[in-house]
């Protein structure tokens, strides 16, 4: 696996926990897992595979630390790198389920990085999500509140997919 960094924003600890679980599944060292509230965006440039994740809040917003981080991240030249996106949501917020995944995806489009890790939302019921594009999600979506039993198998399938897509 290429040099991988995982960057997350987490208010309650759920997304931080998922980031650590993804790191474990991909054999990523703890020193390569970053809380965006305590990290400079330039750190993204140290990695070939950049995995970014956020919880979804309110009316579909990112975790708050992401806003400042993205202000610097979205102007970086990440040409030649790959980005994969994950996020946590609550399907009972049916019209904004995991919107943060779509927000991160959109925010990083101008960096020149290639996006990988398109996945599905199997097992969840919701009416709308900015993470859904052309019939699949642009990354891994999880509902650790209402369906924690799905998280381990979804993380494994997604990280297996990332391994295949990175080559």
C-alpha cells in the first residue's frame, strides 16, 4: 500500500473511532492518523493516498474543524495523489444522511487528486444525501448509531476496495 494518511474531524469521537478502525484495516500507523482540528492542511502533501472523513451535523454540515482545514486544503496541488472519503451520519436525518461525505468530495475537487473508493449505501434507508452521485456514494458512509452492526463489514469491504484501486 502506498504511503497513506487519514484525516478526520470528530466532535463526539465516533468518526475518530472509525478513522482508527480504517487505519487498522489498512495497516496505517497511528502517527499517520490526524485530527484536522490539530493539523495543518499542508500535511496532506506527505501522502500518496489521502483518506478524509467527517461526521454530518445539523442540516448536513461538516464537523466544524473541517471548515478551517479545507480553506487551506482546497488550494493545495495534490496532483498524482488519490483521495478516498468516508463519513458518519444518522439515517433518521433522512434528507441529509452523510452529506459531509459529499461536502468533502466537492471541496477537494480542485486539488488535482484522483478520487477513489466509490461505494454503496446498502443497509441504510434515507431520502437524500449529497454523498450520492450517479447511483453510488462517493465514499464510505456509516451509521454507527442506528446500524453499528453494519460498520465492521462495510469498513472491511471498503478498505479491500481501496487496496485494489490503489494497486
